[in-house]
């Protein structure tokens, strides 16, 4: 069964992912988080994942780079 899964499912996905550029990898990571959040939301498990997601890439050459970042606003105290 493991050989079948490797040949027909895992292998092709790993081959594609290994050749993707960083920005696509960050999109996949965000999508996996969103899928996990949805799965937890509709199941009886506790919702430990969810809400707005920040996405960054950490690379040897470029260091830390934001891909998607939540916007934070300061509270307006009526002034």
C-alpha cells in the first residue's frame, strides 16, 4: 500500500513542490493552514488554528521577507 501511495500520490506531489518557487510554496503553506482551520471548524476537535494568517519566507540569501501580513490599526480613542 505504501508503494502505491508513493507512486500515485506522494511522489508526484513531492516532485511538483520541490520545483516550485518560494512564493508558490508560501501560497501552499497558507492554503494548508486554511484547510486545517476549516477541518477543525466543522469537526468536534478544538479550534486551535484559524483567523487571519501572516505569511513570510525565510531564505538563506534573502533572510526574512513578508509575503502577506495582517494590517494592524491603532484604536481611535475619539480624539
